[in-house]
């Protein structure tokens, strides 16, 4: 994990479907890596859970599940802020 991500921006730019990039502010993954992924997927949303770790799915499943449900239930918005 020390040297990740091994993802190229041009690979991320090819993703055409809406994506929810999720992390936690106490996650082992660096915020810079999460932001890199978010910024390079054209139709991405960003969710950083405050006060949570990478174990948010176990520690706070209601928060995690409700966030995912909202993502799937609402149409994607975001192109307007990326122009």
C-alpha cells in the first residue's frame, strides 16, 4: 500500500459510468490517492466518511449502506462542476 495507486490517469478517464469513490478520513489509503482517482474518473462522486476507518462497513454499516443506497437511487449529477 505504500506505493499505490498503480493506476494511470488515462485508464481512469476511460471509465464512462458513474462511480462512487469512497474513503474515510482515518483510512490507511492516503487522501491524495483517493482524490487522484476521483479527479480522473469523469462521472465520479466522492465520499469521505468523517471519523471512520477502512472498517466503516463493519463499524458503521448503516452509514455505509445508506450512502451506497443514495448513490444508486439518485441520478448522477456532477458534469456541471467539472467543466
